[in-house]
């Protein structure tokens, strides 16, 4: 997801908090009110919800994250500032997703509670603070579920990232049998040698349809739906790989950009990232 998407809606939610009139409208919002007023604001918030889902801000596996990190439901709902300060990028993403999903069952709560209380603004600000710096990352499972919707058809590079506090354990087999799996001991030794354990893989997308096509191939390979992205396949031997994060950076000369990123990583770490084997 691009920074532009996040910045646009950070500005909108900040504007709401600064306007007593708009804030009161949000507090009183009901899906059953046919004469709501504030038509322009309503359209902007509906667009926010639609784009958040399309761009991976709402992750498919949010409930799994909440369970694995043992997040208290009251904290997830109320988002106290002191609690939020301690949350990682992934857990913040899961909390944001919870608020969007709750709106499906408690209709209107996204606007009347999550946005009106300032909770959504706090979470989006914290997500930006915790981001990798190249855009907003989302989980691999979400990308697969969306068929990489929202990823542009332009050249670029991408990173697969280990979320903060995420345990890296390897499976002896991979779901996709089109290429032999790596030996678990080899993967453990390689990962142990990496000083920067957040970056797991750096890839490029130089084909005709750029990032969208390449990442769609990569997701399909991971879920055993295609065989044409064997590069970076060590990622798919990580337990719960669907919870890993991916972010990308459009750039015209992605071949040179990838080469430079790998050179820099190797210079700092003495090796390539876990799922890269050459520069």
C-alpha cells in the first residue's frame, strides 16, 4: 500500500478530530439514518473503508495475530495510548483490522466509535511510526486473498519482513512441491548468521506487468497454485508464513536497485537475507 493512501486518510481523520461539527456528526452516525447530512464527509469515509480493504490495511488473518500475541479485547477496542505505544507493526495492523471487521456486525461502529473516539487515528499514526519506511506493509495471506489487488503494474522491488517478536521456525517440507525444499539445518544456520533478522527476502519485479504480476506469482507459488516463482521459496518453509509482512517500492531501474540493496545487506551482515542466495 502506498504512503499516499495512508497520508490521505490520516489528514482526513485529523481534520475530523479538529472539527466539533464533524466529530459530532461521526458520534451520531447511524447506518439507519437516511438523512445524515455531511454528504462529502460520508463519501470520504466510505472511500476510506473501501480502499483500506482493497489495499491490505485490513488483514485477513487479524484474529490469528490477536490470538498469537494474546491481545486483550478491551485494549483492542479502546486502544489506550500507553498500550498502543508498546504494540508492534503487525499487532497494530491486526487491531485496525478488528475495528473494520467489527463494523460488519455492529453496523456504523467504524465511524460512530472507532473514528469518533480517535482510536483509528491513533492506530494509523502508530502504524506509520512502526512502518518499514517504504510504504504500508501487509501480510502475505492478505495479499494472496486479495490477488494482490492494489499493487501497481510498474517495475519495483519488494521486501518480505519478519514482524517484531515473530518466532522464525522452519518446516522440513514446503506446500509447493515444484522445487526441492531447503534443509532445515541450512536455513537455521543462514538465518542465525543474519544480523538484520527483520529482512527475510529482497526481490525485484522487472516484467511487463511489474509488481502486480510478480507478487501475484509469488503468492500463488506459496499457496501451491503456480510454479513460476521459485526464487525466495525459503520463505514458504517458515511456519505461519502467511503472517509475514510484505512491502514494496516502485522504481524504474529495479534490477540495479535490487542489486544495490543486496550489496548493502551483505556488507552489513556478511551474508544475504534468508531467502536470497546470490546478489
